[in-house]
């Protein structure tokens, strides 16, 4: 498939594709769109930044245009997403790809007022994007009619399961028509994702273009051992002073740390802001817009931004604190090195995080390069987890400490 024209989509969608400047389908679009157009259930995995959203939005819109008549007032397409941020990006794609159509679309997400959402649900909605918790709220009040539903999409399913939404997903699916098309998109296809897919999908076509140990070939990954918090701040400062760092996303483990670090960086003269789940939705959107518009150089975020946050031109992702779940490391660093661009991922690892680093390297099946900033060498290097490949990447002091440890064990 060399062109979107080969898909033979409705003319209004082809117009929108051309207006957006898209020419050749990405691999996930090439493999999934024809199967969805055939009416097949699809179980698909792909990296973020690969055009995944258009993979289900385009064929869904094509089906709506092909069969415009309807009976009830409920949604014909329901797209479930794990976070408000991802819901916003899906809506942006719907707006762009449906710009020449007259679809009624909207969102039902947490953190936003109820009245506009209630009014939306009283209309004949074509495409509804929702987060599980808020959707369940409306369902419990009897505000949603699913009698016309044709397509059910689970986007970033693995993330929804990580966030504990498995019960909500099952409850929502139980209320949907049995004769529907179900599409499940996930960064990984394993564990609970396969369980929920087995329960909800019927004889699905499986498309696997990503795996847990995706190498992120365009991203140069580095680890700095840090003795303590002060040492971390010094290493971080050395990077923030570099001209090559034009826009950075810094990850912390907690909301409190994100606020504190953003305030410290702002006081040091860096144009920065925090982003986390306790912020009002309006402020979160305003902050992300400022980053998109290059009015911010540094965004300090919790894992709420690890998935679904698509900001162009992020040159560096810095893990000020490693995530508790190893899979989140993959999604964090995937915020850079997007759309064919190179990126740099830096992890500042203190002794209490050595175990987390070990889990990340086991998951990715790849040692991360250990580096030092001249003059900021750690007093002690971390234990290494891969004898030959990892040791060859260690700074000299790291190899010495390892040999000393071996002699002590003998």
C-alpha cells in the first residue's frame, strides 16, 4: 500500500487526509485499516507516535459515512482512553480527519463540568471519546443509550489496566450490543491485555508491531549514578545548561516532587512548569499548550504525561526519578525521538533506584550506557546486572568496584 488512496476511503476523508499533509500510511495504518474496514475485530500493538489513532478513526468514520441512518440517540462509536490528555489528542485527530464531515463528536472525561457532557449525551452523537470513570458515572445515571453502538475502541488498553480500570472496562462492555466491532490497541500484548482481549474480542486479527523490549533506536539512552538528591540536581543542571537541550520533559515519581522541582528550576531562571493529575483540567491544558507553542522549555511531569502526550520537538527526556513500573520507562522515553527525529533519554539513578534500573534492563533486554559528567563523578557506582555487555559500557571506576565486590564475595 503506497498511498492512502489505495484504501478507497470516502471522498471527504481523502480530502481531509490531503489537507493534513498525509501521503503514505504508517505500518500500523497499513495493516489495521483494511481489516477494520472488513468488519474484523482487531488486536493491535504499536509504539506511540506511529499514527495509531488514525488507524481506528479513519475506518470508523468511513463506516459512519457509508451508513448515515440511525435509530437511537446514543454514540455509534465509543473510544475509551486511560487519561484526559489522550482523550484530548484523540479528539484533535477526529477534528482534523473529520473536518469535511458533519459528525457530532465530543468527550466525557473526568475533571470537566457535568452539564456540557449531559447536553452532549442528549444529542445523536456519532463518536464519543471517554475515560472509564466519568463514563461509568453517566451510565449509572442512565444518561447513555448504547442501542446504536457499532464500534468499541480500547485505546492504550495496557495503560487502562495498569491504572486499575479493568472492572470499569468489563462493566462498560457488558452494556454494549453483542453485535459490535471491537478494536483494542495497546503498546504491549501480554498478561492482562490478552485476558481482556480474549473476553471482549471475537476471532480478532492480531497485528503486532511493537513489543516490550522495543529498542527505541533513535533515542540515545544514558544512566548517571547519583549519590543523593544534591548530586542529582547538579547533574541535571549540567544538562539544562547545554544548548543542545532545547525542550525537555523531566519525569518525577510524585506530584509533590514535580511541583517542587519545577519551582526550583523556575527560580534558577529556567522557563519551566509542572504537569500532574492534581492540577485542574484547564490549567493542565494551558500548560501543555504553552509547551507546544515553545513558551516553555522544561515540563516537569508525573507519569500522567508518559502516555498520550504528543509534544513535537522534545530533545531530551530526563528521569529525575525512575518509575515504579518498568513498562512506564518505555513510554516515558518515547516522548522524544518521535517522527524520525533523534532524542536523548537521561536517567538519574540513586542507590534506592538500583533495583528499578535492573527491572528496566530485564524488560528491554538491553543494558543502558553508564556515563559521568566530568567533575560530577559519583562516590559509588551501582551494581551491574550484565557481566559482559554492561561492564564494557561502564566508566572505569564502575568496573573497579565490581571487581572489588567479587574479591570480597570470594
